[in-house]
C-alpha cells in the first residue's frame, strides 16, 4: 500500500484481517506479516498502533470479548419470552461461531496472550469465562422470572452448558445441527425445571 494513504479504522481493519487469517490458517498461521498482508497495509501500520504483536493479539481478543457484552444484553432482553431452552439453543451458535472457536484455540495456544487477557479481564479462561457469565446472567434473569426452579444452581448450570456446548461445536467444526444443540441444552436444563 502506498505511504500517505489514510486508513479510516486501522485497528478494526487489522482485527478483521486477523480474524480472516485465523479462520483460514489457524493460530500457527497468524503472524503480523499475514495480518498486514491480509489487511492490505504496510507492516508498520500494525506497529504504529500496537506495542508488539502480542499486544495486538490481546487487543484483538478483547475487541471480540466486548462483542459478547452486546450478545449478553440481547440474550437477557429475551428473558421471559419464548422458551428458556429455545433462547439458549439460539444463542449458542453465536457464542461458538467459527471465528469464536478459532479465537478460543488461539488463546489456548499462546501463553503470553492468555496471560495478558487474564491480566486485562480477570478471567481464568478468557472468552469461555465471559461466555459462561453471559449464560449465567440470562439464567439468573429467567430464574427471577420464575421460568426455571428458584433453587437452580446457576453457578453449576452455566459452566456445564458452556462446556458441553463447546465440546459439541468443537467436535463438529462449529456446525452441529439444531437438534443436537437443543438436546445439549435440554439435557443440562433438565435439572432446573
């Protein structure tokens, strides 16, 4: 790319490029060079906005974690409508989309990234912890509305659901059929009815 050409949203452009590279080449293929080539920018653009590649990866992951907050608000907004299981079954494919699964694999593979994210978020397992909190918030709202048992153990239900869903989506490369997702949700929620 010629020098002197203004980039409207360099961070967003680089984050989107990183996601495309991650999906195509996996965590092993995610390099600063691959990201800048994918974004169509000079390598210096990345280093102008981030201290180093690990800082870039941490900001990229935090950007994607921030998107979970919007999903959490959307899920809590449907509390009291539809069915609890149906709402969760509809939300899980967004939580475990192919980009989200690729990012989880990246976080697991890179110790420095995981350490930076833990320092920034306080999460033991970045991304999975936030997904668990999202589900816990929704289940709490539904419990408060009387749609699941008043003694439902949200602290156990939410991570159980996230763990089971993560395995399901990982085993199917992120594309389980709706019936399989519904079975997982129904099985986990059976104890809360």
